[in-house]
């Protein structure tokens, strides 16, 4: 009698092999589902992008860590609210939203105080009522809301990216860490640093200064305007900015002590403040009181003169000059981070008024004050006065002066925070929108570096943007070797183990 096929060895062994194959496939699928779920929950990802776009920097953790720890210890939460379903955000239906969402999830995974929520603004209209009623603009599916206690901020996704001034439709870098940190510090911190822009002297405060004010906001500062003839500099102010004044500041001629603006600036610097001054060569001669005050800090504007340099200029008339970086001293230390670049970016200013450094001891120091050049012109620059070349040579374009302040009748020689600072530049154009927002120039980096030098310790200037022009993934040789070994050895090993199991089963049958 013919043996049944279902009782044959062929069927028996074939069934075992088939069962092993099916079980292996099912096991792989189950492991994949479990691992994907945990990977999404606990952010198990390897960021191989060239600029670590999907990794939180150590600088970010240092900046916002103490604030978020304080939020957690007080029993509060910092919510990051997205206005669409997670699947829609992660699918990339809106080009840049996945970047923002990924950073938010990383923050949630890192800090106990952070909670990420997604609510569809179309389906959950009532949820957004309290934000819509008080926000300055409408809420869209791409909006991002940060909320802590009674404070909240509504942001558009474009705010997290840097766009080229020549093409405002295409972002070339991700600036999410700085945007998140700035807003977190503003709504969650018990202390918001303040920068004051002076008014009532014809200063540039509107459109041409918008980018400068935005830089301070991005760095976590509260920006406020101040009339020194009527009010004193607030105690929590870190930096005072005088941007392109046309009229002088009131000094000793003031009718009352309360109206003496120079005295108020002096008192502000005595308590470890920092002053930034941008003057124009055409109005500098009228700023007698202000310039005499700056001379006490070793800074003297050469009023009425400006520089041209045909060999180092981006304009035909030579008036838009390229600055030369210093190689040593306090001025050079401001942009230490930039010196690691293969090529330093060009820093531009137009119609730059030269600055003289007055202190002669070691060319930089007088008593407790020191003054250094930050940026200079090249030695091919011509100094123009009254339309005539007066001299040729290198001149200081930006200077920084500092004074050691006596604390408890003792001078500290080590800690930077015992210094007050004055930074002076002879060209308001240095911080105009065209120069300070372009990725082609280093003006923005210089201003950020100056903020870091004279502002608060945890300034957001340390949070760099992350370029993603080059979408190719880059990995190290060691990473490449690990992945090669994994995918070369693991599959054959699994197959070999399965083969051994089948072989043993057959022998024992």
C-alpha cells in the first residue's frame, strides 16, 4: 500500500522548514513592530546628518536645563502644542514641520517638564479658543504654541528656519534650537534679561533696525525702548544700545539730575552693564557729550571722516569695505569660535568712520580700563574727509573697552562678570538688515559674539543654526564598518542557525 504523502518524510521535513520560515518572518515582523514603537517612544535614532539636525546639542541643554528643572520642581509643565495630527506632521505634508516636531519630541524625552501635545485645530476648535482670542494672528494647522502656566507664545514654522535674502521661499538652515530656547526662557524663566534701545535722539529704530532687535529677541532678551531723559536704566537691563543717534545726549547742562542722560549711562556701566554704540560719520561731530563720555573709555570717533578701500570692497566706489579680523587680544577673543572655520566670512560696513584707541600704556590700557580693536580696515584703506584723501592705512572699525569693577572693596582678577563693557562701531550700516540677515556675511556672528562677551552667561549665541543644503548622509569610517559587519554577518548567521536547527531535527527524526 502506497504511503500517504502527509506521512512522508518529504512532507514532514518540508513542513518543519516551512514552519520555521513562517515563524521567522512573523518573529521579524513582531520585533520590528515592537522596536519601532519603542524607537518612536524613546527616540532610538542614530543621527547621521552632517550638522546633527536631529540631535539636541549640549549647548541647548546647558542653556534651558536649569529653567526646565525649575519648572519641573514647581509642579508646572511646559507644553509644546502642535495644531495638527502627528501623522500629518511626520508625513511631511508641510515641508518643514517634521524638523520642528522631531526637536520637540527630543525635548520631551530629555526633560521631565516638557510635554508635547497634538490637537487638530479644525476638529478641536474649542481647545484653541483661549489662544485665538488673545493671539496677534490666526492659528493654522502649521502653528506651534508654547505654554507654561499663564504664559504662551504662538509661532509660525518659518520662524524656525533661516532663509536666504535672495530666495525667501527656500530655507537653507534649521534654527530650531535657538527659537525653542528663546521662547522657553521667556515664558518659563523667572528672570528675563533686558536690552534697552535709546530713543529721542533720532536713533534708527524702525525698519532698518528690525533685524538687530530681532537678533536680541532670538538670543532670549526682552527688547524695550527707553527715554533716558525721563527714566533710568532698569536694574535688570544687561545691555543698552545706541543706534545711529542724530542728536546729542544730555549731560552736565541738564536742568535736573533726573534729566542727565550721560550720568545715567555712567551709573548703568558702574553696575556691570554693557553699552553698544553705532555712530554715523555725518552726525558724530554733533554728539559732543556722548563722545566725551566714550573717550573716558578710550574710544574716540574720528568725526566727519569715513573709509574707502578699492582693494577690499564689495562696491564699485570702495565705500562698502571688508573688515580685517584681529589676531590677538580681547577683540579677537570675541570671535574665537569663527576662527575654527576654514575660511572666515566677510564682514561688511558702508561709510565706516574710523575709531582711535586713546590709551597709550601697552597701547590698550589706562588704570582699570582696557580698550581693544575688534575689527579693522586693511592697510589699503583711505581715510576721506571733505571729499579728499587724508591718509592711508589700517584703522579700527569696531572697538571694545572694559573696566574692572570694584566688588565689596576687592578687585577680582579672574571672573569676567566683574567687568563692564562698551562696544563702539563707526558704521550703523554694520547692523542694517541687508548685512545682518545674509548668510554671506559674518556681521550677525560678530553681533552674537559681542552679546555673548558682554551679556548673560547662558546667552543663546552658543546655539548655532544647522545647515541642511547638503542632504547626503555622512558617516564615519567606524560607523561604516559597524554597519557593514552587521548587515554582512547577521543575515548569514541567522540563516546558518536555522539550517543547523533543521539539520538536527532531521537527524533526530
